[in-house]
C-alpha cells in the first residue's frame, strides 16, 4: 500500500525536476547565444548605418572613425549600387501603376547631389565622411563638373521622362555659383529633358539661412500651387523628403557619408 502511494509521488517529483532543469538549460542557452553575437567593428558599423538610414541617428557631423573601412567598402565594393538598384526597381514598379492625366502636369521631384550625380570620389579624399564638412573643398570639387551619374538613377530618369512625367530637379546648390556647371554636368551624365532645375538663389535674403527641409518644402508647395501633381519624390537625405507637400510617395536613397539638416 505504501509503495503504491509513493510511486506516483516519485513520478511527479521527477517530472517537476526535469521540467525545471530543462527550463534552466534553455535560459542558459538563450543567454549564451546572446553573448556570442559578434561585437566587432563591422557589426557596430552595420547597425550604425541602418540607424542612419532609418533616421534614428540625426544631426550627426561625421562618420565614426572606426567605420571608415566599412563605409568605404559599402560605397565602392558594390553593395551601395545594389541597394540603389533595388530602390529603383520599387520606384519603377510604382510608376507602372500610375495613370497619367491629360493636363501634362504629372511630376516627379529628384534631388541632385548623391541622388542623380555622385560625390563619392570627393568623399574618398574626406575619408568617406570621417572628416568634417569642408565647404570650400566641396565648392572646388563641384565646380569641376565631373560628378558621375548614378547608373540606376540615370535609367530611372530616362524612364520617367520618356513615360510622360515632368521631372523637376531640386538642389541646395546655389544658382550664382553652380548654375551652368551643374546643368552641364547633368547633361553630360545623361540628365536632359527634365522640366526644370531649381536652385537656391542668394541674390536676395529669401533663401539665406533656410534649412533644407524648409527650402524644399516651399519649392514643392509652390509647384503644387502651379498645378503639378507630385507623384514621387526621391532624395538621399531625409531633409529632401520631409516637411510640407512631400509628394504621393517618397523614396530614400542610401547615403552614409554625410547628413544635411
């Protein structure tokens, strides 16, 4: 009788012991797996770049020095190009769904620097953004008019123009300094047939001191007041896409080299 009573009790105690042991082992395994996540520089820099592109890191002045090689590899070893190509595929998929109106006012907004034409060769000399921004250095570079077109964007631009869209280029470059050299650079890289190129002007105080968000918002608002339908807006900075009248859809191209507020 006593044995008959004790047998179920032993089985219950054994079951509880095994359950507790299994849970403890599982928790240990979980904690160990977390401890084995790589903590090397490339992992940090991958996380940093992701946070930058998601706009979770803001107002940063320079690329972390430990990420120099990572950003260099990202920009020139093919991953940047593949990322841009994927975004362009998404843009063109969206474009194919748009039914154009009959008024000829269906428009797309494109930024210029590091959206249409690339400054990666300039930033190579600035350690891919690890060095602080150098206004005079960039001015000298841009005045050479040698910025290469970003291949996937050149193709997308041609598709938009040939498809009947009005492509409007909006840049923070100022007209007085960079006007003709920018037009020539764009033309030489395959950007022709756009509706207009809008640049800052410092002849009056109108554009002085404005952030990119305010400046580009005002341009887009003015375009909509003129009757344009802004189907899309493409830029490499969040300040290209934020603010008023951003467009029906916005598309952010990657740029881990600098931040424009």
